C-alpha cells in the first residue's frame, strides 16, 4: 500500500467520522428537544483582542514569571 493510498484511506475515515459526529449531535439535540446549534455556532464564543497596547498600569507590582520580583535579586 502506498502513501497516497494510506492518505486516501485516512481522509475517507475522517470524513466518515465528521458525518457520524454530525448525526450524533443532531440526534442528541432532537432528544433534548432543543433547536440545533448552527454548524459555525462556535464563533460567538470568540473574543476579539485589540491591537492597541495594554495600559502599563496593569502590570504594576507584578512579578516576571520565572524571574521573580523586579526590585529583588536571587540570593
């Protein structure tokens, strides 16, 4: 069996898995009596992080992870 054959078999199995999980999700949703969630419904849980720099005041009195406090030295 060649690498291409192996990749085709894996792709086929993965597509079947995706179909089966979709059917399972629809089945569970139907049993619960709830409206099915949209396929791309995970987008509402995303949080947008702004590109603006953070306020440096947020980091006042913090330790540098793994380095200790800024005003102290290792013994």
